[in-house]
C-alpha cells in the first residue's frame, strides 16, 4: 500500500479505535464493532510497505492499548526500524 494511503487510513482507524472506547451498545453490537476494527487493523498492517512511518507506530500503540491483536511479525518489523530516526 502506498505510504500516503496508509497514513490517511491509519488516521481514520486510530480515530475509530479511540471513539470505540467510549461506545455504549449491546454485547453483540460491541463484539461486531470490535471484530470489524480488528479486521481493519489486520488489513492495514498487511499492506504496510514502509515500517518507518510514524503513523504505523501510532496505530500499533493505539491498537494495543485498546486490546487489539497486532501480528508479532508486524511488531518485529516495526521494532527493527523504530529507532532509525533517533
């Protein structure tokens, strides 16, 4: 996935995850919402071509704080490049 597209979609998904933390609904609605967000997290990280994007780190952190699964291989790719800019 092109970097600009990843950045835009990551920003939308981060907002969606943040908003979902304050959502009230039935158990089925919340489960369905959570499953949809998890699929979006998986899809977006599968398309990540540039693991040095700051938005990738923000998405990882937001998703993990909210309890979403991030593939360990993706986590390793991000960790490998995390301190290149320092």
